[in-house]
C-alpha cells in the first residue's frame, strides 16, 4: 500500500509493506503488518528516495525467501527477525553477487 499523505487513507499502517510519502520522491517504508490485520506495521526507514527502493526491497525479499518459515507471511517474518537484523541485511547486500 502506498500513499503520499500521512493521514493513512490507503491504510499503509496495516500492510505487510507500506509506503508513506514524507517529501518529494521520498517515502517512509513501513513493515510488519499481518495479513489478518492483527498486527500493525512500524516505520522501518525514513526519507527513502524512490530511486533507492530496489536497493532496500531486494535484500529484504531475498532474506524472506531464504529464511522464512513454511507459509510465513512477509509481515510475520519481519516481526520475527526484527528491524535491527533487517537493517543489517539491507546494509550488507551486494546485488552483484545475488
């Protein structure tokens, strides 16, 4: 879910992955909502330029693909792993090797 407005009309705060505009071509990335909407997302990163989305999302999706439990949703995975570890995954990602 993506919105350019912090009022939450697109309900990004309930999504497994949400984007909230925080400036021109800049977004907050929200993670951790669950499919049954029993858990709200939390802000993972601020001021991410749209041109940098791939460099943030590719390592997150790859880590989920490799390390998730059977039938674990992306939101459940991000909550289990924790934002500190996920930030490390993003910072250490080398797209030329993957």
